[in-house]
C-alpha cells in the first residue's frame, strides 16, 4: 500500500462491502438465521477495528525494512481473515 491512510480506507471499504454482501445474500436466499448473521457482522467489525489499529502502529519506525515487513504481514493477515469471512458467508 502506498500510505497508511489508503490502507485504512481499503480495510474499511472491504469491511462494509462484506457486511453488505452478507445481508444481500440473506435477502436473496430467503432464509436468514439472525443470530449467525449478527455474529458474522460483529466478527467483521472486530476485524476492521483490529486491523485499522494495527495499521496505525508499525514496529521499528526508524528501520524501513522492518516497517515494510510489518505492513506485508498485516496485509497478509488481513487477506487471510477476509477469505475466512467470505467462506463463512458462502455457507449461509
């Protein structure tokens, strides 16, 4: 990512799109387990909060290699968690 600001906006955008997708999927399928949907939305919001907070505090501010490694790991973790949420959404 080019900047922290862009990374945080991307995380927030994808989180909102995932929530929208969950509700749209439930409306289109006609079956909706409210407790499961609510738990999934809460999980998305917690991940959103966690990753935005992690984006604000990189390790090793003075060493660019450590900062790059930190953000690479953050992005990889975020992608892994996002794909888990997507697989849970498909199971609804």
